[in-house]
């Protein structure tokens, strides 16, 4: 089931960190200078973890905040 969920939420196979960071920027959870490398390094994760924006961007990074 996990593979199917991953395919459903990212059917084009985009880089996960890039689409999550784009989502976080879209919903203004991080500023424009935040990068996929920052996410990989765990920068600001203690502040972001368990927020609605972070949870939404992890669950549906391509669509969260677009509607």
C-alpha cells in the first residue's frame, strides 16, 4: 500500500524534497530562501514538525494549498 500511496501523491516521480519545499513555500510555512538541502539537513524541522502546513505538504505536496 505504501508504494501505491507514493505513486498517487507523486505520479511524475519528482524529487520529494523539491516538491515538499515548493509546497512549504506556497503555503508560506518557510521563506523563499529555504531549500531542499535545508529540508534534507533538518533545518527548521523542530519548528515545522506537527504543523498543519508541514503535515499537509508531506501528505500531498503537489496539491496542498492550491485549492
